[in-house]
C-alpha cells in the first residue's frame, strides 16, 4: 500500500497478476499493510489475468492466500470480465 488510498475506504480489492509471480508474492504484505492501516475493514483478493495463467496457478495461490488471511479469493480477467463484478460486490 502506498498510503494514498482513500481514508474512508470501507474495504479493499487487492489485485495480483497471475502471469507475474512477483505481484503474487507481494499480496500477503499488501494485505497485512491494509489490515494494519484499516483494522476491522474487509478485503478480497482478485487474482487477475485468469485467462492467461498457466494451469494450476490460480488454485495454488487461492488456497495459499485464503488459508493465510481468511479472505475471499476471486479469479478475475479484465479481458473477459470474469469475476470483475463480483470483486466489487
């Protein structure tokens, strides 16, 4: 998190790129930072580029993040629209 997020944010969508492992590796740190700055507010992980990801990548990261953070993990694709609407509900 950059500290530039809206002060009144009720929740967050934390996005990782399924085709770039470095973004996935930073998701737990981002979630911990959000929780520290906005205690008691929820968040959801959106693992994006699902249409381009190698087989099994989403499942591996979804299981890991869900277990570590007790937070929903959505499979999303900006190209196809898969899961995007659900991420903001």
